[in-house]
C-alpha cells in the first residue's frame, strides 16, 4: 500500500527530530516495506553554513547521510505501522560503502531516496542515495535499529 505525500507536520509525527536538525521537508512517495522518496530544500539560512565554509557554503556530507538516515527511519516507521512514542526510537546504527560525488550548495533541492534491503527483528538495512537534479550527490547502505529507551 502506497502512502501519499507527507508534509512537514506529518513528517514530525514520524520523526523525533526537530529544527534545526530535522533534514526532511516533504515526502513525495512512500511504499512501506519497499522504498521512500523525499526532499530537503537547502537554503543559505541553514545554521551549518555559518561555519561550513565561510565564503564557500557547502552542506556537510555527514548531514547528507543524516538526511538519508531520517528518510530511512520514516520508511521503517511506515513499514512497522509505528510512530515515535518516547519509549522506543529507531537509531542509526551503521554506514557501509558511503561515497560522495557532488557538493550540495545553497539553493539546491536534495532528493533523498531509500530502498529497504531487509528488515527483521528490529534491524533494517537500506540502500540510500541523494541527488540534485539528475546528479548523484551521495550514496550509502545504512543500518537502523529499533531500541527501547
């Protein structure tokens, strides 16, 4: 069953993150158990641009990976039919084969895609990629774990 678009309010019901660390603006497509596609609109107002780098603002690669992890977490919650409840969270547990191909600059719209490779016993593995237009920005395999806190 496909899920229709999710606006920022619906995204915040599926992620515990809040600005300035919420890095997903809109979910365009979501097929629970399969894949998700979302966007992050990158603006000069992002707080990280003040120090990364003065005179040549570039989105940090680690935040691109975090944005991919966040869309993967939305996919996990959709697949399991859950929402954050304060008693458990889905944590980012690993990165494999991360590669960065292009810088992300103010004004770019980052398209974030994640495909479920497997999900069993609260551990999921995802093939994730970020693009700007038709250019690959970054890709990685991510591991997410559901844990009680």
